[in-house]
C-alpha cells in the first residue's frame, strides 16, 4: 500500500522534531493552506457574478474547511 505524500512528510517531521512539534507544524500548514484557499475563493467571488460561480466559490470554501477538519 502506498504512503501519501502528507503521511511521508509527517513521518519525516516526527523523526526529526518529535511528535508534538510535528503535529504543531502540520496544523499550522493546514491552517495556512485553508486561509489561502478562502482568500482565493473570496477573490473569485468578487470577480464572478453568476449562479454557477457561487457554487464554484462555495466548493473552494468547503475544501478549505475540510483541510482544517482532518
């Protein structure tokens, strides 16, 4: 079974900096990615003004929320 890139990074960090610090770094990275996605969605929302665009923007926000829920 293949190991995902995320799992490989987490295992590497745990070996190098310890479990608690690795969890902290991964959490910070996920929050930064989610914030970037929310900002992108807000920019897209400002530029697009139709019903299908609203669903597109909502999908981006939902994806950003799922990142931080994991």
